[in-house]
C-alpha cells in the first residue's frame, strides 16, 4: 500500500461542525463534530474520491502545492 500525504483545510461552521476540504482534490469534502472525527472522515472521503477517479479512468494530476498564509486587511 502506497501512502500519500494530502494537505487539508479545516473550517468550523456556525453550528460547531468542522468541514474539511482537500485543495488538491476539488470536490473532495467531509465533516465531523470533532477534529478527530472530521480527519477520520476526510481520509475515507479521499480514498473514495481516488477510487472513483480511477474507475472513471481519470489520471491523477500532480498535487498542487498548498500554502496556508494569513492575509491582513
């Protein structure tokens, strides 16, 4: 089994749920009530997303480099 390292973004919504997205995999999103559950769920979502791409014959593109920075206005 090959392990890949994916950058994810966690955001807490107004109801306290944590939404997780994967910038390198547009459309890959999950959530959880806790950070731990959200990360557990996004791992499953990534696996399912990659499986669907493989079934459709969509080649994986090189992962985008993601940088998290603060912008002050």
